[in-house]
C-alpha cells in the first residue's frame, strides 16, 4: 500500500528552487542602497558629523556641510562584488584627490581615527608656512594641529541600520523567492 502525501511534490520543487536563492543579487542591492543612502546623508548633512573647523573654513573660503565640498570622498566609495559577497563602503584601491599626496583609502582611515599634524621641526615650519600663506597663524606654543575623527562610513552604516532599509531589502528578496518557490 502506498501513501501519497498531497503537495509533497510542490514542496520539494519549492525547496529545490530556494537552493538557488539569488544571494549575490540581494547583496548587490543592499550595497547599492547603502551607497545611495550614504551619499544622500552626506549631501543633506544628516550624519551629525563634526562641524568644519575655522581653519578648514578659512582654507576652503566657505562653510559647507562636512565631506560635501567637492563630493570627491563619496564618489571614491564603491560597492564591490566578489561572488555572493558584496562589500558596501569599499574605498577605491587607487586614486587620490587632486593635489593630495595620499590615497583615498588613507583619507578614509584618517577620517575614522583622526590625526595630529606636527607644527614643530622642519616639517612643522613648512606646515606653518602653508597656513600662514592662507592667513592662518598658530601660537608658537601650539605643537600640533589636531584633526578630530569624522567617521563618515561608520555613521552612515549605523544610521542605515537604524532605518531598517537593509532589512527591507532582505525581506523583499525572501518574500519574492517564497512566492516563486511556493506560490505564496
């Protein structure tokens, strides 16, 4: 005597379909959504980044939202795909801003950690001279120009998580696949 389970064949086909879940496509969508979110947050000054210092304002000749003077940093951020893995917030491997001596990746690292520029010794004298040429003078007792951290990627990622946008993308992909697999 054989027993036939109603719907078992459909269930097996549905499970087989889920074995081919489009992980790479989903992760690429998540990365692209993060990149767009980050750029929008920078442009709208919604990341609550430290305000520009008076020195930066004097150098740029204007006040502007942090990281939005040229848009160069946000343009250097990519989403990188390797197989099923997509990395959001990948900094391009080569290239630097016009006139800069360091790469975009180094700039991103400095934004995360902050840094100090020495204002003493031979290099310090050159730094003081550069700023003096722009009308900015430091007290002789000032030993360092301290650049505080401004973690654009970290803050954008944190806000992206809080909005639930990443979960929405994942849910959408799973819902779609379940509909295809089981007709739900």
